[in-house]
C-alpha cells in the first residue's frame, strides 16, 4: 500500500500522486484482544463491503481486560512490564495489521490506551501506571521499529484521555513516546519541539477525551503548535446530545497553523445519550448521519463511525442494558450500512477538497434548534455547492457569491438510501433545472421532519448524476462471506 501524505494546502490526506484519500474509518479499538482470526476476517470483509477505508485499533488496551490478553490468552506484557512485550501477543497484532493491508485498509494505530498512562479508568478505579516518562521512549522506539515498513499505518497517541488529567500533567510521557516512535521509524533523534523534515514523514495525532466540565475535546486542547510531532487534529465530539461538531470542526479549521482535522470519535450508534446510562435513550442512525455530514461539510478531511458494541467487541454473554447487541449483530446496523452512501459522496464529489461556505446560507440566530442547522460547502472551482439539511425543509442558497447565473441544476441526495429524488419525492436520474431569482436559490426537499435528512447538491451546469452506485466488496466474486466462529 502507498504511504499517505498531507495535501499541499494542509487540509486532507492524499496518495503520493496527489489523489485525495477517502478517510472513512470504523472504531475497532479492542480487536487484538477480543477477536479470533476468523472473526477478524469476517469483520474486515463486512466493513469493506460497507465502504470503510480505515480501522482505528489499539495495540495495548486494558478497558475490557486489565491483563490485555489476546483470544488465545497470551498477555500483552510479560510481568506487566512495558519493556518486556510478549512476542506471541504481538505476532497476532502483526497478523491483524497484515490482514488489514490485504483488504486495503489503512490503520490508525494507538501504541497504548490512555488508561495505562494515567492509571485511572472511567469507573473510578485506579491502577499502577504502566506507561511512564521512564519507559515511554523505549516502548515507542520498539513498536515504531517493528512497524516502520508498514506504509498503511498512521499513529495516534493519547487514547481517550486529555494530556492533563485530574490535574496531573502527562505531556512529558507522550512527548517521550512520540520521540521514541520517531527514532524507531526514521532512525533519527528528533525532539518534540524542534521542527524537522523527518517529522513530516510521521503521521501522528493525539486522541483526547471529551471533557464534560470544559467541553474540550480536541487534539489541540492542551497542546500548542510547538509540538512538532502533531501532524493532524482529532476531535472527540463525544456521545452526548449537545455537542455541535460543526462548530468544533470550524474552530480547528480556522486555526492560523493549518492542519487536517476530523471527528475521530463522534456519537456511536446505539450508544446511550447520557452517562451513566440510567433510563437513557440511544443514538440511532440519524445521529450517525448528522455528525458525519455536519463535520464533513464544515471542513473535516474524513469521518469515523463507531458502534457501542463494536468498539469493545461485545460477545453474546456480555450483552446488557447498555450493549444490547453482539459486535457481530451490530456490524449490520442501519447507520453502518448507510456509511457506504457517505463513502460514495466523499469519493465522487471529492468532498474533502471543498471549503466550508456558510456565507451562502442565511445567518442563523441562537434560537435555531440544532436539528435545523444547515451546513454548506463549496468545491474548489465554485461549480458545486452542497448543503446538508438534517430535517429537510427549504434551502435558501445565495449563489451570487459562487458566481452562478440565473439558472442552477439541483439534486436531492438521500443519505438513507443513496438515491436521488425530485422535490416531489420521485426517484430520478436527472437534475432539476431551477430558476435563480435575484441570485438566490429556493429549493424544497422531498420530505421534512425528524430523521428525514437530505443533501442538496447544486451545480452550475447540467450533467449526469454526481454520485454513482458502488460495490466495494462482492461476496460472490471474492468467496462466500461467512462467519466461521460462533460465540
């Protein structure tokens, strides 16, 4: 696989020839500890069929098993020592990473989960700290050297923790690990706060948590631009109902020091909407779509999907009031299946190259409900405008600012089924010609209301439908898709 790089304008990832990369990730944090080899294969085939291109995985994750054992019972660390990794554990991680490459997935790999650094879990329990300033460099060097030739790996430090946690500053630990990774991958002695062209070869970000007290949830919440190792920005918009991830993305998009930004942990499908999950409602596919389209049209380079039962690989015997499906059952949930329509839009429109264009829409006042918030973006040539309407309704777009004339051609794209419809609800293969009055377009979605979201695509010229049907994995051609192992 080709190594990804950052675009010349600093906004998104590309292949070496400059072609934009479509980042559509799934959160599979605990895969190395919780999934047998045949389940891993099934998982990857399903996610490839649904259009995913990236898997987010943790090498050492204690959240489901403090011993961090793989499915054969091999502990990740001998004597619980970070500097004595168990080769038999990591050989299975090697296999998973190689299998991901075989299926064409890039992997965002976390060397450790944040709990191992802070010694504290979200249930309030405390543990001896496994990762410290004394051993972080050596482990980073070891794992970096182990995977230095795997072009499909990007790196992520952190792991659901801010670098300043419960008043303790853990930034020196993470800096040591970043420098260790650099030594292992490049062979050079790089310093966390010194610019060096070698840092540009390392794609590293930081996965923060969503702080309830402050609302901070970005890679850059507690870091500055002096951190030469940070190359792109991850948001954790979180699992509550209140976060407006389009505002979070905008804040990072507008930074003076430009870096790619994306929502790397939005509200998971079937995740409780409040914590603790007492009498809670659960996020459905509508929330999944809203966070995805809002963030993309606000300037994200891609998007990450997640499911409450998949990230932690829930087994049949572990189902409960919070995780109501097994990971295997959850793979086919509605929101996951609808990600292939998002992938098609990203791919055919090259949406990662668009710029946010809220100035084309009427200004919203503070009384506008979140589920009525429209998000707009415009392509580089000013020939295509996209507007996401989370509840449908009327879209008013000022096309004068995009240089349109008296006529525009519109398409209504349904993110629930990937098809195009006319304003009166009929499926169509053709654009609707619209008269632009005084430079402003008025268009009415085929339907409106709760969970009836639409994408309006406005073009200067008539033409074929802008998003085509896709098949990302054909089970009949590739061999019968099946699950070998039954929990």
